């Protein structure tokens, strides 16, 4: 993951805390959501209807 030179120490700390609250232990990357979106927009997902897919690192499973 590329570092963001504009992030403050508070931003880094907040991201770390949020990541610890996710069962997978980290925040998701935008590319990971993009992969799901690309699949849903593809012909391979043509048989799916009315489904909700949580892209949340397992958070919804523990709520």
C-alpha cells in the first residue's frame, strides 16, 4: 500500500484503530471492492438476482 504524505499522525492512528475493529484486521482497499463490482457487472454474475454482498472484512458477521 502506498503511503500518503498528507496523512497526519492522527490519521494514521485512526486508520489503525479502525483496522483493529475489523475481523480481518485491516481496512479494505478500494481495489477489493472494485473486484466485486466488476464481477457483478460481468456476464459471470448473470444468474445473480437480489443479493446483498457485504464488503466489510467480516464486520457484519460479528454484529
